[in-house]
C-alpha cells in the first residue's frame, strides 16, 4: 500500500513540475512568437500596398457580419480575420488591406493579404500562411502567379485552364487547380467585402 502511495506522489510531483516547466516555456516564447507573426503581417501589408506609409486597424470591422456577407455571395469557405486602413504620409486613406483565410486549399487552409486601392484596384496579394504541395500548389506563393491579380480593377476574378485572356482571368497553376481556386475565391472574398462594406468597387 505504501508503495502505491509513494508512486502516486512521485507521479503527481512529476506532473506538477512538467506543468510548471511547460508554463514557463510558453511564457518565454509567447512574446517572440507574437512579434514574429506581427512582423510577417506588416511585411505582407507593405508588399500589397507599397504606397502606404501607415496601416491602421479598421475599427468598424465585424467578423460575424463579414462572414454573413461572404456566405450570401457564395463564399462559404472563406473568412475575413482583419481589415487595415492604408494611409499615405498625410494620413489620407488610399486603400485597404484585407486578410482572408480559405479552407478550400488542398492542404486545408491558407491565409493571404489582399491590398485594394480606394478605386477598387487590387494592388497586390501576399501569402501569410500556405503549406501546399511543393512544386505544385506552393507555386501560388510565387510572383508569377500572385502578380496576375496586381493592378487589376475588376468586379471579381475567375481562373482559366485554356489561357483565356482578360483582366479578370487568372491562369490556373498546372496540376494545382484546387489551390488556384482557393486563392482566387479568397481574393474575390476580399473584393466582396471592399465593394459592400468599404464603399468601393469596379466601375
């Protein structure tokens, strides 16, 4: 009986110590991880809205209403997590950066930032998180693919496998149609939000 009690006390002590150590490690790494994530986000913001001097949180953003808006427009697999106002050196709004998460990716989820100028022109697309198949879906993070959206002012994009031309046409990545579809829909989700909530849109 004493042996059982002793072993129980030892196991309890080990569990308590392990918990304390894990807590200490989390406390040490929490801030550096958060700082790295913030740096990644800010780099993406600057990449998709290069003319901006500052990015300010869009205070009227509501995730639930954004989700309902996307759903109403057929984008049920996308969600918007954050919206930032892009301002010039004088503090004037020159556009917005919209962060979108897609659950349609081949490997589950991908996250991207979309920069949209005040006139509705897409200024850039940058990946925040992507883990698609190397040599296939990961090509979505290459400039050759992302730049197809850049400097285009359209109501929405669609992808093509046949090389069909038009500002609204995106050449699909060979062998990665699922990823192409996910990225295209995510960009369109950002456009839907911009057009309906931020007072802009393609003419």
